C-alpha cells in the first residue's frame, strides 16, 4: 500500500523528535499502522536550523501554507504552538479535508470547540495526545481505556517546569530564578515561561482533560488559575513538618452543583505516590467509579517523549482514516450532540481543605480569637502548629490545617482574621487535597 503523507508545521524540539522516531522505528511503525507514514514536507522558521533534518524525500520550506494547501498531504501535524497563526492553519487544513495531529494545548483549550465542530462537519480527525502531559497516553486512557466509567475527578502534575522548580526548592533551597533558567535550558519551559509559573499551561491541559473526562465543551476562560510564584520556602517546610508536599496540581471534579476546574499549589499527603513525582516528570490521577483511582506517570515534555504521542496519533489516524467518521472515537470522547452543559463552578463554590499560615503577636487569647472566627463559619481545624518566637521577636507563625469547607467561608474567615489587631500582615492560604479514594 502506498505511504500516507504527512506535512509538519514546525521542526523544532518536537518536530525534530517526531522525524527521528519515525525514521528510527520505521519498520515497527509500518507493521503497526499497515502502511508507511512518510513526512513529505516540513515548514520551518529557519532553513539553516532545519538543515540537520534534511532527507531525500523531505521538502523543507518557510511557507506554512505550502503544507496545509498541499494536495499530496493527508495529515498535517501542527507543532508551532500558540494560537496565531496556528488556528488559521489548522482550520485551513481541515477545510482542505486533511486530518490534523496537534500538540497545541493552548489552541485546543481556547478554540477547540470551533476546531472540533469544523472537523466534524468535514469528516476529518483532529488528534491531540501530545497536547497533554507529553508522552503519557492520558488522552487515550481517558477517552478509550476508561470509557466504562463515570469519571469522578482528575488531579495531575501537568507542568514539568513548575514541578521541577518546586522539587529543587524543597531539595536544595535553591532560588526560584536559577531553577527556572535550568528548566528553560533543558527545553521544558514554554516560549513564555509565565505560562508555566502562573499555571496557565497546566490550565490549558486541565481544560482538555475535563472536556474528555466529563463530556463538556472546552471552557478555559472559566478555569481558576493560580501559579507557584508566591510560594515561600517556609510554607514548603511547614507543609513537610505536617506530612505534606506542595505540588502545582490541576484538579477537575464532578460535584452535584457543577464541575470544579482549578489549578493551584496544593498540599498533598507526602505518602501518596503522586507526592513523590519529582523534577520535570508529570503524573495524573484519575478516579473512575468502576476502576477506582488509576495513575499515569511519565515524561510530560521533551523531544522524543512528546514525539511518542505525536506518532501514536499518526498511527491512529492512518488506521482510522478510511473508517466511516460516525464510527471513529469522538473527539471529546462523548458524541458531539451529547455534551453536557454542567456549569463550571466559580472558585468561591469549590470545596476543599486549607493550610493557613498567620503571623500573630504572642499574647493570651490570640488562638481563641482565631478559632472562634473559624468555628462561627463552621470551619473545623484538623491540625495546628505554633512555632516558638525567635530570639527578640514578638510574633510567631501559626499554621493550621482545616477540614473540607467551601472556599467562600475561608475567604470570610481570612478577612476577619486579618482584621484582628493581634494578627500581623496577610494570612497565607494554600488549598489541601487528601487525594484518597473519595
Ligand atoms: N512547559 C510545559 C511543561 C511543556 O513544563 O510541562 C509541556 O507542555
């Protein structure tokens, strides 16, 4: 059978890795796909940099539209990232009847609904395994492997750069900036590293997982996003003393009132497997009603791990492209006319537990005032430590872990606590999840 022809948009870290993997494993991949997958054309920014990938059958161009408008190309692989011009290129490839494989989480989280509708109308596939957690086959697992389950919640370490920074801060006490530079040098950070640090990259990936986990449209604009920029070494240390690690988690949960969709630093029990995921590695816990909790671990970025996901999609598309579109796996796991309109809950309605750190004057009655405020709002305290004041200091750190409550009550408690004359400065609040079987 004649090869299926692929055009690459972008030949950087992931594009280069894709070519390498396809070339190295050509024979195995052909045996799996049923026909050869051949990259015929790649559009790049710099011809000079792309020289190293030259091959007999590969045309290299700087014109992105030469790929999407090429009548010989069956599958377009979009690896340029960002939304502009990626959105236009992907929609144009679809309009031209081409299947699309993309690693672009921002594009799907922001414009996925439009892109999938266009693909549906045209009867082509848009595959996106590489968009979430690099080489971990989490899309396949959520969309197919767990299809019997009612998914209850998903919680993941889905930004390697942030996890690397948190791991280094805990292990070495290293400063934030130096660790970030290291992640950038390793090729893990986004073009704009604020996307990593501020939780935006994780929220893109979480939006996609929530959509296929619960059968809802992509709703990135409703995700709550808080990054790791304000975390201090003290909080990391106090959390350790209480038996917890702090991780940047993406959490999405089905509740009676709607769906929680949130990214924020989170205390998790140190004894959980996921708490021990270090460095740039990613891990995702998925709780299904039938299977229970399952965990997926691996490299969330990097050339060949991400290429592993891109090539898996290429093989899927190659196997499925002659199938009747009605009989393919739906883009969002659920049939497009069967998506749910369950609302995304605002952060004030989210239910979770909390770590609170306050600085108080070491005087009688301080704790009584604070605990009274919490009790009045129905918030129960699970654990507490008060540090000895340092030599010559009048103030002490008090750390409390609360039981689960609704965020709006913690907001009220914090403003009342901050208003107490015996409290100095702001209260630090970090959400806490037990990630047990419930
Ligand atoms: N910047 C991302 C990370 C790369 O650090 O995980 C993969 O999406």
